[in-house]
C-alpha cells in the first residue's frame, strides 16, 4: 500500500486548477484545426475522417493500460509532463508534410500521448482531495479546463487568421511550457497515492487491490461504457464535420470559424460543468447523464437544417451542454462505482476505451456519408446514435440510480 500523507491538499489545488486551464491547448495541439488545415491542402472529407479515426483508435487502445500505469505509479506528475511534451512535438509534424502517412503518424502519436494525460490528472486530483472532495474539485477542474479550451481556441483563431497555422502550433507549445510549470508547482507529497487509486485506507480491507475482473463484474460500469460508446459514435464527428460543411458551402475563414465553434462550446461547458457539479451533489449523476444524452439528437437535427455561419451558435451550445455535463459526471461516477477496488484509474481508462471506440469510428462514418450523400443526412444519422444511449440509460435506470447517488464510505475500523 502507498504511504499516506498528512500534507494539506489545498497547497496544490491552485496549480492543479491552473494545469487544467493551460493543458487544454497543450493536450490537443492543433487537433481541432486539423480538418480545415487538410481541407485547405486539397484533402477530401472522407480521407480527413479516416485519418482522424486512425488517431482515435490508437488513443483508444492506450487508455486502459495507461490507467493501470497511473494506478500503480507514484510519478503521476511526470506522466503529464512527458506526454504533454510529446503531444506538442507530434502536432508539429503535420506542418512539415501533408503526406498521408506523415499525417497519420502525427495523429496517432498525438492521440496516444493525449490519452495518458486525462487519467494522470484524474489520479492526481483524487489523490489530493480523496473521494469525498472529488465531485466538487473535479467540477472546478473541468470549468478551468473548458475555460482554457475557450481562451486557447480564441487565441488560436486570431493568430491563425493573422499569421497562419504555424502560429497556432507555437501557441500550443507556449501553453505546453506553462502546463509543465504548473505540474511542477504541485507538491509531490500532497498526492495520497492510495486514495488516488481508490483503495480503502482503514478497516480490514485497507490497502487491498481488486483484480482486473472487477471491471467486467461491475454492471453499472458496463452500462455506462455502452451508453457512452453510442453517444460518442454520433458526437465525435459532429464538430469537425460541421466545420467542413460550412467552410465548403460558404467559404468562411477556416481558422476563425473553427475557433468560433470551440469558443461557443467551451464557454457553455464552463457553466454546465459547474451546474453538473451542483446537480450531482443534490440528485446524483443519473440525471446529469440523462440530460447529456438527450442533447445530441437535438443537436444533429439543428445541424442538418442550419448549415450557415450563424447556425454554429445553437449547434455548439448543445455540444457544450452534452460534453460539459459528462466531463464532470463520468469521472465522478466511475470513482464512486469502483471506490475501494484500487482500480479507479484503470476503470477510467476502460470507460474511455469503450467510448473511444465509438468516437474513433465516428469521423469515418460521418465523413464518408457526407462525401457520398450529403452533410445533412450525416448529421441526422450521427445525432440518432444518441437515441440508443437514452434507451440504455432509461432501461437500466433502476440499477443505475443507486450507484449514481450513493457516496461510498470507508469500512468501519470497529472490531466485529
């Protein structure tokens, strides 16, 4: 069992929140701008979607083993530093060559490095505030992260419009350097590594770690993963595809338009993540997830009917609702379901893997439908995938509600 610490976690919370703000741009690199960058270099939507799918699959395959490594390591801060640096370097490759295999390598490397950052930051947070404080601190983390995405996208759009895509990369690199400084400012002894992986610290089960089969024996975890896979099968391609549709139809400035879509969505996510934090405290995570699933079908219908400059406002407001709610509810729910198993971060990774399968397939499905038929039908089909998420979530509501509401407690230390 990892040693505990009496250090006050509040010592490192400000750097942790600053990390969540600045790592947003570092983690994605020029990711949100890849589609329109390649479009400007003569690529078609089907091949762009295929490249994004390759990257998504690679990142998906890494999330579960990375979660296991985060559970076992005492060097969680180093994971963020190394992987963040690799993300920025991998993003730079695409600026040097737009050859199919060079771009593929760039997207694969970026996705793999980016996949390691989220479980590491989640583990750091849980280790600092423990289970009782995780919902509130994770809500604050996500609000800072969305704010960082919004500011980074706004600046990226501005410098990309004025100076080109090279300036977008340089901005991501600058955010990466600041993120590394924030990680180093988090005191190492403020992270309780036993709490970070979710083992009991008292009672007869203190320090006990469950086998990996706990992931497949947890019905709430399996249901959550299935619902998220359906949701992300429709959601992941919506933003890049909508950007391609508007740029192709109206000839707007690509960097500026993509930045606008991100700013609107991330600004909404700031508010919805804070709302999700408070709603979860009062009613649990089940209702939070239900609302997030319901947002996507509406978003798909609006996107199909409003391929215009101003249509981005309702489309991305709904993106902010769905993603903002899930950014708080999913890590919190996994932490509750797996509390006491010692496998929280590998569980986070497993859920990310399953939802990542849906997200990885989404750009290819949406891209080829748009290329062969048209964009409106692609948006309707993508939005329709979330109906399966709603059916799963409502159908298993009786099983899920207790797991979404109950806050696990440490076992009693009193003798039997």
